[in-house]
C-alpha cells in the first residue's frame, strides 16, 4: 500500500510538470533585438524581413563554429549517430532548423 501511494504521488507530480519550450527564451531575445535595432535604425522593417536578413548569412557547407559566429548558439541540439555519419539537428527560435553531417551544414529548413 505504501508503494502504491508513492507511485500515485510521483504520477501526480509528473502530470503537473509542464513542457518547457527550449526555444522560448531565444525567441524572446530575438524580438528584443529586433525592437532595439528597429528603434536605432529608425526604420519600419518588419520582423520577418529582419529575420530573413539575420539568417541569410547561413549557407550550405559552413562548419558548426562558423554558423555559431554568424547567428549564435542554437536553442536546441539533437544528435544522431549512424553508419552514415554523425548528424546534428540545430533549432533556432523563429529561425531555421539546420542539419549538419559530420560537422558540415547540409540542410537548411525554414
């Protein structure tokens, strides 16, 4: 009976835990950057065009460290290792998902 109560309590605690979006903070930062730059430039550039300009520097064939220098750290990274190689999936808040094969960018998905 004591074990059952513990199991039920743990289940109740787990149900109460909400999913934390790993990109939420980065999205908030991107909006803040856009608002700041928009005010500094005195332009009425849309958020979408600002994002396109920011991410347009990313090109196939770049290495991971080059991408980080251009647009910063991803908010989420997933890694898969197979016989074909090592694959890293990077996600950016309001940005692309990037696929690296053995450290080289091979896919950009918007």
